[in-house]
C-alpha cells in the first residue's frame, strides 16, 4: 500500500491554525503522524521545502454527477488539489430513478447540460449508481446528495402541482431509502422546474427526514437577485421548522440593482444562526454565473416538462407572454450583451458558443428575447449560458465570511477532450484562484483561513468524518502546492486551461497528481455516509 513521508512542508491542517513547519507520515492510506521531525523508516520521502501541505480540498458544490463517466479522473479538479466532490447539487441529480419517469429525468438532466453516459442511466437508486461509479474507477472521491428534482420527478413527473399526501409519503420514503444507502443530504434547486413547483411546506417535510439522518440540506434558493432576501428567509424557515443543517449554495447578489447586498445577506444568515438555525453558505470566486439558458424562462412555462416548454415557445397563445417575461429576466441578469452562450449541442449552432445573445440577435436579425426563444426551441432547451451579473465587491465581501465554504459549482473536465467548447472557468480555477488571487495577490484572505474554507469547514458541514484535516488517523487525502505559484489559468475566453502550482494530490493515500502531472491512478470511491435515523 501507499506509505510515504512528506518532509519539511508548511503544514496547514484544515483548522484555522497558523501554518507550521513539519513532516507528515502516511501508511496504508492513513495519516499516521504529524510532527516537526519524523524518521523516514524506509519510506519514500517527498521533500517539501517551500511547499504547503494541506488536506485535500473538498468541493462542496459540484455537478460532476455524469461528466465523471466521461472523465473519471476529473483532471480539472485533481490539478487544483480537489480530492472529494459533493455532487447532486441544485436539485439536479441522477437518482432516484423510477423507470416510468426515466425520459422526464433525462430531459431534465439534458436541460442542465448533463451528458448521459454511453450506456444511459443504468440504475434506479443510490447504491446502484454508486456501485456503477466505483466500477469505472475514480480519480477522486464523490459524496452524492439526493437531488430534490430527481426525487420529485420520480413521483410527480414534471407536473406543476402540490403532491397529494400519498405522493409526499412516497417522496419521503424514497429520500429515506437514499439516505439509508449512504447519501449525504438533500439538495434543492428552487429556480429550476420541477423544484420551482415545490411549496415551502413540501421542502420542510422532506428536510425533516434529512434532519433525522443528520444529513445536510443544500439549496439553490428561490431567488438570487431582487428576491434574494425573501429566498434566504425561506431557507432559514426550512432550517427552523425541520431542524436540518442548511447550506445556501453559491451565495451571491445577482443583477446590477442588487449589487452591494452581499453584506446584507451575510447579516441575515448571522442573525438566523444566533436564533439557533444552523445555516451557512458556499461560493465560487467569479463575477459571472453559469447555468441553463432556460433560467430566463418563467416557471409556469415549464409545467409538463421539456415537450410542453417547446410547445409554449412555438404557440402564438403563449409566445407573447413568454417574450415579455424572458426580456424582463434577461435585463435583470444584466441584459443580452452580458449573457454568453456556453454549451450547445447541435452541429448547426455549435458556432454560436462564446457569443452573447446580443451578437447572436444581430446575426439572426432578431430581437434578443426572440433570439433566446429560437435558441431554446432549436436546441430542445439544452443550452448552457454564462451570465456576467455579479459584482467583485460582493464576491469579496461574501468570501471574507468565516461561514462561507468554497465550492466550484462546476464539473470535472479534461482540457484535452473539452477544448474548444465554451464553459465557465470555475471548473478549472476555483480553488487555485482563491489561493492565488485572494490569499496571495490581494492578500485579503489569510492562507490558513482560505484552506479551512475548502477542507475542515466543509467536512464539518457535511458530517464527513476522518477527512478535511491533517491529523493522525485521518484519511490521507492531501495536497502539496507551491504558495508562490499556485494560480488559476482558466479564463472566460480560454476556459480549458488547468491551474498551476499543485505538485501532488493524494486521494486515499495514492497520488493522482505527481510532480504536477496526472498519474492515471484511480484510488477514488463513492463515500457512503454511515447513518442511523435518530427516530429508529
Ligand atoms: Zn445552483
């Protein structure tokens, strides 16, 4: 097994403790000793003079659920020192799957630019999905959440209504089953249908189950712009009424009118914590968001699923109302010039990737809102977009909070394969950017605190035992990086560029990055939460 000694590193242990110079011994995948000087005892020695040794980074907000089948080494993450990704976020996930609703789930995943594995979705529940992932051989660990969207689709399809008592019971049972099988929590995406169809009561009922299992509730809340405060109030209510630990996903203040409200949002969370709600947030360090182009479409137009949305886009009865509402939402998010098309599937339109809605409108001689509708119609609603709608001041203010973890909101990618496609740089740069830009260049975030936001804090939020800290007995998920050179290189114009400065990444004690190069090793696995309901 893997036994080695890291010698003379600046150790940052995942708590907020100051760095100290020391050695770290690893045996059989576990950290066995951490101290100023350890005898090598015949072990391989890695000289780490001038390098920082930290716990492997835990990406609390990832969407690698299906891309992992294509890129099982998750290169863009490994080269940033990420050793575990929390997947199934924003209510979007690949289980539970009920065969009768399979096509609805597939439409839903495609709408979010999730690419299906070559043999489709060949599982029904958490265990089968996790087993399938373990079989392909993973470069890093995955900690899946139960996605509320998938859960709702399993019972209600794409219907826009309140579940009956019987249906709610079924949803709860499915959630329970997933948590018992080892899922780490429940996620919601309340701007995306079918999550947007759910009333607060439904979410409280489900969150109670998560609370019973000591699991986390993560939420892409119901509004991140004008209605940010109301949306935070809903998340707080869910925490208060259910007793669940709440994680507000990718906290931000979207749209020029809301710039400056980041601090107000933090204050609201702080007040809620003081009143006894265990609520925190995560964030990616960029001033642009990225999601489906359908985020511009009002919720009512999604009822019944993608086929119904396409019908409404084309029907004269609904097209007019859609035009007005899409234009309104587009302007809230910064206007057509600030919305850039990323992922696009069809051969015909692939050249539009990287262009903004205004530019495409000019090309098509078409008003911006009609351009959006035509794009959605031609691509069957599967269009990814980047929205330049945040302010750097808010990003920095939110980052400074001790309660905010780092999460990429991206996926594990491979530059060599994905080259040429437009995407958000966060998949390649999030963690390196925090360390290179905020900790080093700007100096606004002390290194130990930055690391804590990616490791110890996340492990605590998640209830992840034995990871997230450098301590004897803990699993050897570790990263060794150069604090003077670590840097993101991925940009909006040229996203498929790996971060630099990570020398080693070890997953479960095995190197997945060695001397800055991907080794091809697959020591990762799906982490399964050992859990007992407090009611059983
Ligand atoms: Zn989200």
